[in-house]
């Protein structure tokens, strides 16, 4: 499997530290508000990467944090007159609801920054002892120039990075590029005891602490959005490698931006749509499909039209699933017929095409393309003048289900058993009416179902139905 490693700016063969196992960390949300579609790309893409590793037989330990203490969290709490922890708890629940809707499975561990203050203090203390950090009036800063590899992730020399750094204006720093590891307490803000006085952690140090505690000093993959490359991930590398003396992460993966009118979607620009508001209109799965239908490193534009295209694409997949269920329920020919080995090989080739795409720098767009090819082949085989055997279609359906499950394209079952039983009973009653040549009754039943959004289609193998929501 080839992955584009931001650290070396090239594709590289993926070789895990421990054969058969993958350790993986993704920067999670700062929980002070609903997350937007741009944020969702990171969550969906790296959920998909984890799914694919597991599909290929790896044991994956995946950690994604929640930043539950931050200027934005504190500001929101002050605005509402509540504790910062109330804000964090509320939006962790909202994240979980939206993530579940998007088909993003829970990480192996979702640590909170505030649950790891002890580890953060331990690392900061170690950096101070080694001369890589210094304390001034309760603040602790990292001495950037003590890490000779600074800039290796972004590929820029240290002199060129200062203008792009997220720098707090402060006369306390020895160098403008030094960054905060620990911040002295301010009046009215939450704080914790430390060797430097009451305070709270800086943004970058929390991820280093959680990687070290839950995954180890060196991990296989660290991932996140492109905007985190500098300074966040650059600073993580510097502080972690100075503390441990080891390579922090072997592979760095970054997803591209989601744009609105070719500008990055972000809260700061005000050009964003929350996942919640888009899902309320279109559902969650079209958002997942939209995100995965392009290569993860490419920028993509968000629009109403493209979400509607994703809805249509998913309908093709779900209609195929319905057709497969109907065909297999009514098919009579159980055994594979002579010559159908070639048809089964065609289905197998779709799985191979998907795997080859995913192994080529995790190309989900091409992987989904293989699923569409399989849908076309299955529909053709079921609708041929002489339909394929049940055995051949079952072979193709197994691959279809496998790929749909992998990509998370599994429709939520909104059709309760009582409704299905009612529809099937009506179809049987209609068939009996037609057999008795009571066509008026048959038409009445059909019209009654149509009024409920149930469309009937008579086929040589029986009557199919589709429920239109």
C-alpha cells in the first residue's frame, strides 16, 4: 500500500512499526460548537482509512482526541455563564450524533485534554530539564531553535516560518517563533496546579501527551487537515522528538480543504455550513459520499448541486440493493450454470479494482468507481433476457455488500417490520384480485399503496416495490 507522506513529500510503501498492527492518531474537534462540512472531511477520511486497514487485516488502534479546554471553549462558557466543562460535554454529544450519522465509528480511545494534565506537565517538565523549554512568569515556552529538524514537515526553513506562525504577542519570548507549552492562569479561567504555578496547557502539547500515553513514543500514522501541517503538527514533532529522542510519527497524512467558491470553508471566514444543517435537508450519507468521492488530498468545492449528485449516486446503490434482495427472493435456479464462471470473475474484478485504487494512495474516488462498475454488472446480469443464476448473483451480492460496508454506504432501515408486512399483504391481495380478474380491486390496492408512497413494479419474477420517502 502506497501512502503520500507529507513528511517526505512523496508516496511511500506503508510498513508498520509492528507487523499486522497500525497505531494511528487524528486531531479531533475543539468542542465549543457544531462542526462544519470542512471539519467533517478529516473525520470521514480517516475513519475510512482506519476501515480500510481493518479490511486488509490489520489490527488498528486509533486515537482521536477532544480539545475540551481552549480559548474558544472558555469564551463560549463565559458568554453563556456556564462552566467550560458544560460546553465541552454538550458539544462532545453533538459531535457524537453527527459523527454517527456520517458513519464515522468511535475511535479506539477518545481522550480529553483535561484528563491528561499530568502527562502534559510531565512532558513540559522534561523539556525544561533538557533545555528545550523555559519558564517566564508562569508561562512555559518551547525553544524552537533547539530542534534542528524544525520545518521538516512543512518543508520550509525555520527563517521562512516565522511569518506564518500562530504567534501570541509577548515580550516574554526569547524568539518570536517559540510557542507556548503551558499558559499562566488568567482571572476567571479554569486552571491546574503545576511546577510553574496555576495554569493550563497550550494547544500543541495536548496531542503530544495523548499520543505518548495511549499509543507510545513512536506511532505509525498521524493525520489531520492540511491547515494543521504548520504550526500545529510541526510543533508536535518538535516537542515530542525533543522529549523522547525518537521519531514521533513515521507517516503524516493530510486531507485537502473543502472550499466555497474556491475559498477554504472555515468558521473564521464565515463561509461554512454545519454538518447538522446540511444533514437536516439532505441526510448524512450524501455528505459522506461527497467527501469520499474525491481523492483525500485534493481540494473540493461544496455546493447544493454536488450534494444532490451524491444523493442520486447513493440511490443507484440502494436501488441495486433492493433489486438484489428481490431477485434472490424470487430466483429459482440455485446452481451456477455452465459458463457463469466468467460472470463471477467479472464481479471479482470489481473487488480487485477497488483494492488497487485504495492501495494507490488511498484513492477513495476510484474505489467508489469500482462499486459503480459492480452495480452496472449486477443490474445487467439480473435484467438480461436470460437472467443469471441465483448462485452467480449471490456471488456478486457478497462483493457488493462487502464494498458497501467498507465505505459505510449502508442505508439506515427506516422501514419498520409492520409497514413491510402491510405492503407485502397488500401485494398478495392484489395478486389474488388479478387472478380472480377483479381488476378494479387490483387497481384500488395499487392506488392505495401509491398514496402511501409505495410504488409497485410488475416483473416476470413477481411484483417489486419501492418506498419513496
